[in-house]
């Protein structure tokens, strides 16, 4: 469009006084468009940061649950901790799957988790018949019930179930807020209106810059178009960072790291966990650990950094 206007201007078809576009009008159009586009981009960025924070809180709360279950429940001699934490992991993974696919969990998704060993075959029909929020409440309640029974069987301290439920509630609150945020996207009416404003602004600039008669007009118009359209594309990507684009959150890597970490916490074995660290206490009494060390040893541990020239 801009090149066509430039060509028409060169042949003298746009030199009439009535065909000129006032520069003050252009400033108003550009200023309004930039204001609303910056506001939209800022809102999308805040939405992206909030989704990142809620995802991080969900993983952190799940780590706390695994830590508490291993600490207080595993001594019961039964695998209450693994059963309870399995429900927490399934809740988190199904929530992220729904956030990525933008649709409810299907039977194929549940069967894939059966192959992974996280869902039992008899649980597929039950999990498929409930909504996302219902599934989260039911599975977390089941995890809390199993944890309560495991704590009673292992003679855990009286406040152990309270600490476990506190971590579960933090996990549930983060998951609930993330689901609510995903169900309330940026209003389409605002996005549609802003897109129209950007198109009108670019069309007006294409005409206005063509009348300047400068050989640099196409360059600056192209640059301006890249900025305005690029900000719209950036804002669209930021509004949904849980997708499968290259710029979205690396959910697969996060989930792999999360499962690897919790497997280490739940499955690790240490001789001291079997006899209440009796041998470790004896070794500490015979040779106490010295925490006070010299700076030279600290520098040797960190490695010497060559001085800048």
C-alpha cells in the first residue's frame, strides 16, 4: 500500500491540497494506537508473569508435600507416602496438560498416564467423568486422607497432618488460581479493536509518508510496521505462555526435572533412615564436624579466579 501511494505521489496524482494529511492528525492517531498497544502488551506480560509464578508455586508446594510425606509417613512401614503423593503428581500433570491443550482431559491422555505408571487402569473411568476442578478437589482430598492414615500409622507428631494439609492447601490454591486465570483470557473485543486501530494507523502512515517524497519513507514505514505488528505478536504470545511455541514455557523440561527430583526424595535410601541415624550420631560424637574453616580453604573450594588485568 505504501509503495503504491509513493508511485501515485511521484506521478503527481496526490499533490492536491485537499489530498494532504495533516501532521497533527497523524500524531494523534499514532499516539492513541501506541498507548493502547503498550497497555495491552503490559497486561499480557503481567499475565505471563502470574502464570509463571503460579506454576512455580505449584511445583514448590508439591516438593514440600513430598518432603513432609517422606519425613513423617514413611516410617509406618507401608507406602502411604507414595500413594498420597501419586495423587498430587497426577493432579499437577493433568492440570498442565489441560492448560497446554486448551481442552478437557481425554481418555487417551489418561491411558498415556497408565502407561507411565501414574494412573491405575481402574481409575481411568472415574477421572474421565469429572471436570478439572472436581478432579483436583477429589484427588487432593484422597491424598490428604491417605496422608492422615499414614501419619497415624507411623506415630508422627501431632502437627504433622496440619503441616501436610497446609502444603496441600497452598498447592490447591495455586492450581485453582491458575485454572481461573486460564478460563479468563484477554477479552477478544479489546484485541479486535486494537487490531483495527493498528491497521488504520499503518494505512494512515503509509499514505502520509508517501506524500513526503523522501527516499527514506519506505524504510521508516517498514520499521514502524515491524514495531507495531511485532508488539501485537509479542503480546499474543505472552498472553498464553503455556502453549507449544518455542517462546512458551518449557513445560516438558520442567515436568521431567520435577519428576526426577521427587523420585529422588521419595525413593532415596540411606542406612540412617532405618535405625534413626544411630551410627551417624556415634561418628559425630567421636569426630565432631568443624564448621569454622579458614578463608584459604574456602577459596580452594571455590577455585581461584585470576585477577583482571
